[in-house]
């Protein structure tokens, strides 16, 4: 029988060879190929590529982990991200496609007849996209760290290298066809284990139905059982709302309008020949996205129940560490799962509360003072003040679990065949790499097309612009890789911050640019700066990245948040600030020129619409 590691090398190596082969075959030779794949992609193929571009490591790796640990409250990610895609497909994409400018900054620059507006849009795009790509690199590091048994940082470097080869070489043309392959890999990797686990736990092969089914062991319905075991361990019930309604509404809204303002998704609607095809590809993308998103609640719920049953066993005393299955120790080696025997009984207790002071565990120290990784027996707790170990107080909870491991560990926890585990490894990497490539292309386009060609060097040749785009992408990969090695949170949390930044800066400018003909350039620029600035300040304060003189840093806890609004939810408030500032400033300054106002009307109801839409 083939070993697990052999299966992993076979699946991951095979998919990487496929991606690189596609990039070589579809190598971009013109700026049209590099930016928009020559506008020759079929709507169904573009829908599949868009789904892969949009379903990032946060969707594949982290979302089900959030659902596993947060239960009902994590439903905002399902509603926000899918609802936002509908918003994008109906309110923005067709009109932007009619306008004909394939980057967001180019549209804003032309619509608001201002190079300043274009530069501000580039800044907003880069801030949101870099934040977003950090989450992808975190996902790559998590997957590589476990499945290729290398350090997290090495995993990020390998992921950077793969993206560099096929994104820099192929541009949008190579990325599009690579993303089609990546969608196939990630959707099979996500649904096949879910089917296996649903069959095992409930006897129902459809995970969406298994979520509401009775367990095969006769202990009741799945969600009811999960509520019971969690409350017995001191957690809140899985199916009840834990956060405030205001925060949930704002987070859902922030994710929705952030999705609608994502530049790397918007640009995909320019890769098809006609406006009609853009609408069709949006519909197909929603179908492809729904397959994963309707499966995620079942994956998260079943993974949490399986993990508790494995770690805690059937008795309240927990499972003996020496009797735990091998997957537990394999994930310990990555530093994303850890156990500390606080009461010295040799058993693992998983319950509510932190297992370690200061958050994540730090392993035993090497002679040079650096923390060891992957030593099973020695565990110390780092004092956040001086880094020295602190005393071992009795804790109810003895394990630390990084939420990002839940989907990747799920088939191991459920003891599925090795080839399924290997498939999930390939799927997680496909999800992270596909979105990273799209984001990096959006950053590259903003630098080479909007800044270099659009402002600083309008007469640059196509060949030099193409080279500048590749250099910009290479630079963006390096920056993203470094930040991915030092992420400010788990993948979905970082991505939620990116959505908030896009929501507060880009979305309002696009909406007003399409639907309000009297919005002028001064108002648009003031709104984007106010929305982005207010959101960044709020995030930096409550994430502890901004020191306010005369005060202690405010802990990132609900008690300290303004009106209970978490940093990931503030994008909706930032968008409101953007709208209000833009409207006030626009009313107080000169109205846009008449030709701009007519242009806005033509975007919505263009003269000769039948010819423009291809009907």
C-alpha cells in the first residue's frame, strides 16, 4: 500500500506540473494577453476561473474552520461573500464592462476625469489586495507546513515560487486556464471528503442534507449532538448567536460590498468577448461557487464533532496522549496544534478557554534562544512581556488549535483513505494559489498600466509595458510572501480585513461613478481617502498596531470595540463615511463636465445598446 507522503507528493507535484505546463502553453505575448487574456475566454470557462479566483484560501481552508469554532456566528461569511458576489454581478460588472476600461483605477481615472483620482484608486487597490494576498500566503504556508513536512516559512517560499512561474510567465491568459484547472482540483478536494464523512456520520451521501440528519450511532441529530457536547465542555451552544446583531449585520454588509469592490474579480469580466458573455460568466461563477459554499457548513460541523470525539474520547477525563492517532502528532510538528499537560495526568482535555497564556504556544527553546518546533514532550508558555516561561497554572483547556487546520486535518481526523488526504492537500494549495495569482495580477496591472503607462510614461512601448508588468508582479510576490510569513491573524480574519478595506474605499467610488452622474472628482477623491483612512485607523487601533499617546493599546475584545463593532466589520462604516464625505464635498464644489454626465448615462442605458450587448 502506498504511503501517505507518497500520495501527497504525487497529487501536489502532479497539480503543480499541470499549472506550470498550462502557463508555458498559454504564455502571454502581448499586453492584451497579460491583462485580459485577449478577451477570448468562453463564459463557462471564465465562470469557472472566476470561481477559483474568488474562492481563496479563506473559502477553502479557513471558512469551515470558522464555522467549526464559531458556529452560527460564522454564517455571516457565507451570507456576506455569496451575497456580495450577486451584488457585483448585478450592479457593477456589466456596467464596468460596457465602459471598457479593464482596471478599476483606469475606470475611476476616466470617470472622474482626474489623474489624482486614479492614483488614489491605485493606492486603495494595492492596500486591499496586499492585505488579501497575505491570507493566501498564510494558507499556502499552513498546507505546505503539514503535508510536505517543512517549516511554515519554507512553505510560503515554495508557494511564492510556483505563483511566480505561472503568473509572471502567463499573465491573465495563463492565470485563467490555470484557474480552471485549480477550480476542478479544489472542488473535488472539498466535496469528496465531505461526502465520505457525511456517509460515515449520518448515512447520507449529500453533506448539505447530512447536516440536518440523524447520526448513525443513534445519539440524535448532528447539530443537536454538537450543541450538547460543546455545552458539556463549557463552550456556548453551536447553533445560537453569540455576538451582537449590529456587529453581525455590519460584518455581513462589509463582506458583501467588499466582495463587490474586489479588483481582481472585476477584471475577470473583461476576459470575455462581449457584455452578454460577462453576464453569463457571472451566472456560471455563482453556480460553481455555490457548490463549495453550501458544503462548508457541513464540513465545519462534522470536523468539530469528529475532533472532539477523538481528543476527548467518550469520557470526561479525555484521551491519553499516548493513545491519540498519528495525525495529532503530525499537526503538532507544524506548530498549529499543541498540547500542554497542565494537570499532569497524561490525558488531553479540550474545553472552553485558552490553553496557553499569551495566545499561541511557544515550544521549548534552542540554545540560541529561538523556539524549537516539533518536539513532542517539552512545552513551555512564553510570557508576552519578557519571553521567559511562566508558571503552569491549572487550566481546563489543554490544547491549542489553529482554526486554519480544520479542513486540511478533517480527512485525517475521520480516518479517510490516504489518497483523499492527498487530494485535500492539493485542493488547499490550489485555492490559495489561484486567488494569489489573480490578486498579484491586479496589483501588477495597477502599477504597470495605471501608474507607469497611464501617468508617468504614456508613450511606453507595449513590450516595455509587458516587462514592467512582470517586474511589478515579481515585486508584489516578494512583499506578499514576507507579509504572509508574518500574518496579523488566521486566513479568513486577514481576508475579512481586506474586504473591509475594499468596501470602504473602492465600492462607493464605483457605485457613485455608475449611478450618480453629478459626483465629481473632488468628492470621489475625498470620499475614498476618508473611507480608507477611517477604516485603517480603526483596524490599527484595535489590532494593536497603532499606539495612541497617553493611553494603553486597546485590547481587541468586544468590550473595547466601539459599539461592539469588530475591526473586520468596520468596512461598512467606512463605506458610509466614504459616501457621506463624497456627497458633501461634491455638492460644495463644481459639478462634473456635461460630457462626463452624458458618459455616465450611456454606461447605464447606452445608445445602440443592442449592438453593444451582442444581441
